[in-house]
């Protein structure tokens, strides 16, 4: 079977850990895969160190200069792992994105993968060799090296798995997906299976197990994907099929967000322009009556300049907020659930700006410093007790 497996920086942070990964790869080849592609992140905190080094050298850091410096980290990881594999008799080849021809578009410091030519990598696999690919990087149409967005090694792995019709396994520093963040809600349980659309929703609201774009690629290409703690057997399998009965699977929340409310007809275009630069729009909705249209957007990572622009937009207000995302299925058919949510918020004295209930997702936008309290109550009732 053909596999693409990815190892994060924590799995490769020291030479001794790299050697353990090499031993694991050897075992993986003997027991599971007959064709194997390994995608690697930079060792430990190398990427952050290289970014800091570049900023110290030049405060006005040109974007086009970044890739050649920062992408060295993943290339070092690939070559150190290659040496460790050779040392235990595993034949391998390091293939850089320029060798494979992994293409992206957009800014050089935040490229978006567009397509991958597979001839070179398929030839390597046909020779019974392991292919090692540095993650987090690709080339533009002119052949210039580009960085992908942070978490880009996940993107590299799922994109390669999709292009090669392979199973993808993401080895990381956590056991997989949980019903909530176990660092915040101690009773959270590990999930053996999770719908990949639910994983995308959770990712947009703070669950950073896998990078959101990598999940979207796996979903679009129906790529079989698993998330596991490094060198372990059990994790979370992500699937695409839908479940027909009502249930709540997991929740996540995010703070330090901005809720923008507007009656201005130009508001959607302005939000799109803001998000194309850097901010992330994690919720957008609108409704209308005979007299006017009303828009809501919840934004993350919005710049001071864009906040000012929105404040100056006629008929627009900005508020600090937090947002909870609950994923599952059969929500809109459950009137009892709607009543429960409103009563729970009232009981806990939680002020909600928005409660949106869709068939597979619930979004609750609260005032600051309220999402954790509400999340604990919802997790206990909806997931632990299955009260609703």
C-alpha cells in the first residue's frame, strides 16, 4: 500500500529523535507500506529561530527574501533523516519541491498549492526507494521558491497523498482529536473517528491539530487521513461520509476575536478585502427584511488599520468577542436543543451576540471571558452526559 506520512518538528527536534523516527520508518515499511513518502517539518523551533534571525538582520524584511532562508529548516530535517535511514539500511532519496515540481500561487511568504507533477516521485517509488520531501514549501510558475502558510507541512503531506492516491498519516505531538481541548476541559475524550468537515469547523475555531487548508484538501480529494501522536498506533481517523442520527461530537472555542455588525451594503466586499490580506473570517451571516440588510462577521487576526477602516464605515459597529463551535449532526431537527442552549446561557449569565444552529454546526458568539465557562457546561451536558 502507498502511504504519505508526515513528521512534525517536535518529532525531529534532536538527532536521537530523528534516529527513533528512522527506526519507526523501517518498521512501517516492513509492516504496512510498500511505497512510502515522508514529509518533514523543520527540527524543533528552527522555523521560528530563522524568522527571528531574518528580522534581526532587516526589520523591513522583504517577503521575496524569506523562502530561501526559512525553508532551509525543512531541508536540513530531510537530509538528517535521510542519513539516519541510510545508516540502518533503508534506501531513500530526498526530493525537493523544485525536483518534484510542486507549484503554488500567491505571496512568496504564504503561497497556496495549486498542483503537483508526480512523474519524478512515482519513478522513485517504483525503484523501491523511500522519498523524503521537505514540507512547507513549493515553487511558483517561474521556479522561485515559496513558503506555504504556517502549518504548511500538513498541507504538503495531504496534497501529495491526494496527488499520489495514497493514505495520509500525520504524526504530531498530540494523540489526535478530542471532544474538546483537554488542557482546558479535563474530561475531554479522544475521538477514534471524526468527520473531516467537522475537523475543518473545529480548526477554524481554535483546534489546531491539523492546518485547516490541509483538511480542506483531504476533504476535497476524499483522501484517507489519520492523525496520531508520533510513533504510536492509535489516533483519530478522519472520514467523509455522513451520519444519519442526531449526535454531538466535539467543540472548540476561540478568544480575542472581533464581531463586526453592519447595515452597509459594501460591508461584504470590505470583509473579503480584509481577509485576503491576513485576517481570517471564521463566521459570516446576513439577513434582511423589507427595509434593510444586516451583516455579521467574526474576524480573527485583524490589523489595527483594518479595525479603523471598519469603525469608519457608516452603519457599522465593532465589538470584542469569543466564539464556540460545536460539531455533530441532526441539530436543526432538535427543538429541545435550541431551548437548552438559550436556558443554559441564561442560567450561567452568558451574554450571547449570536446563536446559529445549522444541521452539523452550532456557532455561539459571546462576550469576552465567557466562552470557557459555557464550553465546560456544554461539553458536560451534550458530550459526556448526552443530555440532549
